[in-house]
C-alpha cells in the first residue's frame, strides 16, 4: 500500500521563483528512497510540502489516505516525521526527555502513554539513558539521533530526513546509517552522501532544476558515479 503519494506538484516561492515543476512519485509501505540532486534542485522545497510546512499550490499530496491540506495538518504531522538538517531547529526543550515527549504531549496522550512513547523512541535510537541530559549540550551525532527520536515518538508511518549525515564525523555517520537501516518506517532521505545511498537505498529519485529527472533502481542510476 502507498504511504506517500505526490501528484503533479508545482511550487513557486513568493518572489516568483519556480522551485518545483510537475513532481510526481509514490512511496510504498516500508520502502526506503533516496532523494538526490545538486544544491537548488528543489529537494528541501519538496520535503517541506510533505507535512504541510509549505502549502500545496498546484497538484496533490496524500499521506496514507489523508490529503495534505490545512484541516489535516495535525494528523499529517504525526504520520510523517520530518527531520531537519540542523538538529538545533528541532531541539528546544530543557532536556532530551522533554524534547522527545513534546509530540506525544501535544497529541494529548496520558503521562503513562507519553512515558511509553519516549521509552520506545529513545530505545530505537539507542539513547535511552540520555533522557535526563540537556539536549543543547550533546554532540552533533547525538543531537541528530535525538531529533529522530522526537519524530519517532509521534508513531509516524514515514520518516523524511534532510541530509542526515551532513556534518557528522565517520563514527557518528556510521552510527546514523546503522540506525536508519534498523528503522522499519518508510523513508525519503535527501542527501549528497552517495556511498550511503548505495548502501541503504534500493531506490533513488534524482531531481534537477525543480523536476524529477530519474526515479529507479539505485544500482542502475548510480552505477558509474
Ligand atoms: P535543494 O534542497 O535541492 O538544495 P531548495 O529546495 O532549497 O533546493 O531550493 C530550490 C530552489 O528554490 C533554489 O533555486 C532556491 O534558490 C530556491 N529557493 C529556496 N528557498 C527559497 C525562498 N525562500 N524564496 C525564493 N527562492 C527559494
Ligand atoms: P558523536 O560521535 O557525535 O559523539 P555517536 O553517534 O558516535 O556521537 O555516539 C554517541 C554515543 O552513543 C556514544 O557514547 C556511543 O557509544 C553511543 N552509541 C552510538 N551508536 C549506538 C548504538 N547503535 N547502540 C548503542 N549506543 C550507541
């Protein structure tokens, strides 16, 4: 079944710059897809549409069977966990626990359910013992994993990550890749890290100048790069 469907999406920024042209693709249940392309290709613009941060101007987006339209935004945001490139954009509470609990508290869950979701999310990123730590003081690699936990605690069906390995040292990068491998959710991951794409993503979407210029098997698309 289809988890994310983007149909004929076009988008122009307020200054008139056309950042997306007729973008269409579908991501199935459990599928992990890489999104590559040069700077300015439109990857971030596309990603920001998937949970309603940028409004759909032309075309349609569905998450599960929900249309991504304003009246569904709060449900869509729980279903699609968006992880920004800079974890500091996502971590703003005094402790790791509070950051990871923020989504489930906002969803109106009971304290016991919130605790359960936080335990689950921190276990998934191998950071359970970090709950009482100050998010702000962690290393970049640790912050990235906590940022992922802040969306896992919402019980999403899909994860959308912007440049998850950018700025990580080799050990933190390796730990992030192993984490992405273990997560069961469908994924769309914008990245310039082609070795990671080859290792982890069977399918790659290539964007250039706001359009999808290729979508298919990573082995075929990246065979000689
Ligand atoms: P990528 O993530 O692939 O680097 P972006 O989605 O950030 O690409 O950008 C796509 C295009 O939209 C680029 O040409 C960029 O300059 C332009 N763009 C991005 N943000 C804005 C904005 N706020 N206003 C106008 N143009 C923008
Ligand atoms: P950084 O290098 O940015 O400090 P890392 O991602 O390398 O961050 O790891 C941060 C901490 O989390 C380290 O103490 C490491 O031992 C621990 N850690 C990393 N990956 C795992 C894992 N898969 N399981 C358990 N602990 C881990």
